[in-house]
């Protein structure tokens, strides 16, 4: 696995999230995932997939503006800025966020193991 491969996996994960592809998300997300949303809510792999499956959270746009990848052995950290649109509990939301996504490349599979985002005050 290399840096471009990680960016490709992240793009596929974002597509799966928008499309509500639960099977793909199950493959991309690590079993020990910690997913911290911009509002501070923390999800596990199971609770994140459930919120998408139940329609509690529907993403309609996940568009990275910029992404940088750093590699530390089999750990890849993507940091960047992203425009997002989603519906949560019936309310539409749009935001620009800063994010950090950590992927772990094992011998046979590569998974997202951590996500953290916060509102962006920087405008590029």
C-alpha cells in the first residue's frame, strides 16, 4: 500500500458513505474505529453504520478540497479540508471541516481506524 492507494481507498469510502453502501463501509471501516464527528459525537464502527442504515444521518456531499498523506510504517494519516452536506434527524446541514483520517494497512486488508473533524475557520 502506498499514499495514492490510501487516497483511493478514502475516496471509495466517501462514495460508499454518500451512497449508503453498508457492505462497502463494513469492509473499509476497522472493527475498533473511533469516529469523532464535527459536533463532538463519537461513533464506533457499528454505531456509525447503524446511523446511516437507519437514516438518522444521510450524507449528500463529501468533497475534499485538499488532502495530504503522511506514512508511518503501516499507518497512513490523511489530513485536509472538506466541504460536507448531510441530513441529521431531518435537518439539512452544510459545513467546511478540517479532518484527520487514520488508516492501518495490515497484510491482507486496510481499514480506517480513526476519524476526527472540526469546523474550519480557514478559507483557502
